[in-house]
C-alpha cells in the first residue's frame, strides 16, 4: 500500500475525490498526511473529518523558496511519504524537492497540456476561444505544467458558457481522472520512457476509434 502525501492550497475538492477513492478501495494507498501553505484552506477540514493528519507550512514565513521546499520535504519524509500529490497546490516546487521524489510527484492541471500551462488554465482556454477544453494529470518535472502526461480528459465549450461554467465542467472531469491516475500508479501500472507514460494492462484496440467532436450533428 502506497503512502500518499497530498499538498493543497484551497478548498480541497480534488483531495475529497481522492479520499473517497481510497475509502472505496479503488486506490491501493493511504493518505498519511495533508499539507497546506494556507491555514484557512478548507481542504484541511476535509482531511480532519476523515482522521487524516494535517500540517500547515506557510510559504510566506520563508525568505527563500528552497527553504520552504526543504521544510516540506522534511515533513513528508518524516511521515514516510512515497507519493506526493499536488491537489490544487499553488506553489512551484524546486529541483531539490523533485530530486527527492523522482517520478513520484503527480499534479492535476485544468487544461489540456501542453496548451495553457500556468495559473487559470480554464480562463486561458475560455478567453482563447477553444471548442474543447479539459484537464491533465501529469508527473511533475522542473518546468511548470510540463512533465510526462498520465491521463487527459476533454469537455466541450458551449456557446452559453461563461468562465465559471466551463471551470465547473472541467472540475467534474478532474474528480474522475485524478483518482484513476493515482490508482494506476499505486497498482504499479505506470512506466515513464522518454517523456511518455505507458500504462500496462490496457487494451488499446478498444481506444483506437474513440473520439470527441465539438460540433453537434446537423438536423
């Protein structure tokens, strides 16, 4: 069973989807610690409700990013964390932190990477005028929203959407694919080679003809 540490900064809705999947037995892992850089993050309450240990490490109390990273690392290692999950964690992790967890840091981003990296991926996609938006679960490397991609999901952008409506539709997909990616990792089904993630035990013939078109059929 994989020991999971989850880093959050906000409401923790993705954290909740992971907690639910662990409780249901879909993920062969245990969330041993939830860390937030914001003491007001509601995700801390979610974790506490399920008896999961929590810790607040405020980035503003550290004058250098590396010092903040080192404290995160110390606390995670103290809890014997094997997999670090970024569930809405709004800080960039440095090279020394990532070196301690090679191919063991997983993030979710609310856009179809490599398009629209960085903050507010949903808003970037909406402003650009894409017809398909979505989300990406990926391993974390030293570049922002750049690491090897595990799973992606796409949703249509509708004519009457506003940014909030689109973001909510994307979030529903996040809650589906994030736990699934973690389940694959904990089951030992992910392999990274030359930036590509390979998933074992998948019949790709069943995927070959799957597609999503953003334009409805004409009557």
